C-alpha cells in the first residue's frame, strides 16, 4: 500500500513450523509489526484482509482482521470439514494473503506454508 513498509519476515532459526492436523479445526492468529524488535505493531485500521492465492487441496479459510484493528492482528480459520479431506504427509497447504485499502491498492503479504499432519 502506498506509504506502508512491509512487515519484517523472519527466516531461519526461531521460525514457527506451521501445521494443519487432518480433520481438526485450524485457527491461526498472527500479529503484523512495523518494528518487531521495538514491539511496534502495524495498525490495520481501514484495511481489508483478502486471500490472494491458495493451494487447491483445501477450501478457502475464513480470514479476518481482529478488533481492535490498531493491534495489527489477523485470524485464519479452517473448519474440521475443510481439513478432513487433507492427506497426512502428502504435500502442503499454502496461503497468500493481502491487505487492501478503500482505493483498491493491495499489498501482498508473505506466503504461509503449512505441513499436513
């Protein structure tokens, strides 16, 4: 989005391994930071969270910005029914999200990849 820097994305040691358990609800909450080291969160007020792209092996999750949006938190939710069709250990689930403002400008966020258990 115009005038917004992308949040830092950690790689390597210290990253959380994301997993989806077959036949179970998967809820992921994440906080976006403008400066993670300083603990300054990204204000998501006035933005919409949208799905840009995703793997074809699972139905689209429900995505939302949690209130208050000023705390920079999002939620991704797949239901038991959505995860039931996944095959354990066969492939991954990936999801690319974006933020959109009222002018239609979009910022694509880093792709999230989940191992199936």
